C-alpha cells in the first residue's frame, strides 16, 4: 500500500517560534493519523527555515518577479497529486487593516482559493479567522464553505464564520500541551515578552514594566517584520532569556507576562505561570479553553494595576499558583476530547475520499 500523500498549506517561518510550533504540531498530528511513512510537502513563506523537517517545500511568498513557477503549477494542479490537503493552524486569514488585506491576499489568498477548488479533501487545523473588513466577509465565508472541515479556535470566529463544516476546537499548542512541573519557583524576577502592535510597543506594557521593576525579557520571534528584539530591549530588562533556559529546559518556574499568544502557551507548557496581554481574539479563546479566562487581557485597554496585582500574587502566594495549576488540570479532559475530534477529521476526510473515488 502506497504512503498517503499530504500537502500542508500556510506555513510561515520557524524563526517565529510560534509559527514553527504550529507547523511542527501539524506534522505531528498528520503522522499520528497517517503514519511516519506519510509523504508530506509544505507550502511556506520561508522554506529555508523548515529545512530541518526534511520536507519538500514550495515558496508562497512572492518576490519582485512574482510567484515561484513551481508554486504556481502546484496551485493550478488543484492538488491532484495528493490524498489530503491540510491548512496549518494559526491566525493568517485576517482582513482588518489595508496592510493585513494586502499580505493575506498576496500570500494566503492563493492557497485558500486553491484549497477551495481542491480535488482531494481539505482540513484546516484550528484557526482564528477575521476580522473581515472592507467587504471580505462574504467571499471569505464562501471559500470556507468549500472546505471539508475548518476548525476554529475561538468563539468569535465561530460566530462570524460558522458556515458549512466550520467547528470549534482548541489551539494546536493546547492540543499537544504537556505541562512540566517544577519543584522550584523563581519568585524574585518575572519575565516579560512583548512585541510591537499598531506601530509600537503597547503603552500599557511599557507602564506595567516600569511598575514591576526588575524583570527578565524573552524574544519570541526574530524574523523579518516580526522581530521582537528591539521591542523587548526597549523595556530595559535585566537580561534576555534564551529559548533553552526559558522554554527548552528551564530549571525553575517563572511568573510571565506575554503578548504573543504562543509565547504565552509555550511558557505554560514549560511550567511557568503566565498572564497574557492579547492583541487578537485567539488569545481569549486559548486562555478560556485552559480555564484561565481571568488571566488574559486586551493589550490596549488593560488595567496595569490589576495585572501587576496578579503578577505579585503569583510570585508570592503558593496557593494562587496551586489554583492556577488546578485550573489547567481541570481543563485537560475537554482539550483531549477536542484533540480526538481533530485527529478524526484528518482520518475521516481521506477515508471518505477513497470511498468516493471511482
């Protein structure tokens, strides 16, 4: 029996650790269902950043000369050489500002159009979809309705784009989460990880950093227009934590304030206690799924004193940390059930396709 042929769409860059995580988790789920021998090709804006995965890659980012010809041929083929098409989880279908519209149309739009016309079945892993301003709502709903299954990771996306086969699931980072447990907690120095949004570091994050005093920083993304290093350094942290000491192999739990969602979720998985300052709907959906809805705030309108109080309480009160852990544990059963449903969609879509094939 030949190996299942699968195309994974909408990759960005592994240098943005959150986007790299989403691709890695997508690959893991695909292989869990279709076996290690499955042949997976990847469409990504930065193919070189995923060289470690050993996949055949197509570059979706246009250059000054236009799109790569191999990529165009792939889109025009309607993916006839594959058994299944999968969209990476994430938040890339956004039409909130003119710049977002342009980026989505140029990079993600051709992939969505081709997926809607795909010969093999299509499954999009947990998404945050929208906003869809400037008249893009109706065409976006039309294209989503053409896909076999679209998982969304927040209730707002479900309410606005709940057409056809759109259904709710948890973020990919939650579906794979196994929280570490640390015997020790560093209660002296919290960690702050920020990014620029709407033209700069959000004012509340700057004020909060000043109120907290001594803290360490962490850079989640260092790719092209998503490089957070200057934003983090502008807050004047005592030091910048490396990935290994903060996420990869931390020696103690930390109290963390994080702006990027996957910086927050990766820190939770690493055993830290996180307050998330969200700039998009995806953050609220993920923290609600974790049972931590009162630990997520709008980054542009939160009360700095309220967040500081939470940070201080998590640093000084073991009972508060135990309650935080208990909430995550209590949410784990529903997240596991969500994971099963997503895995079943990856299996059932190809099963239906083989039955329907002449």
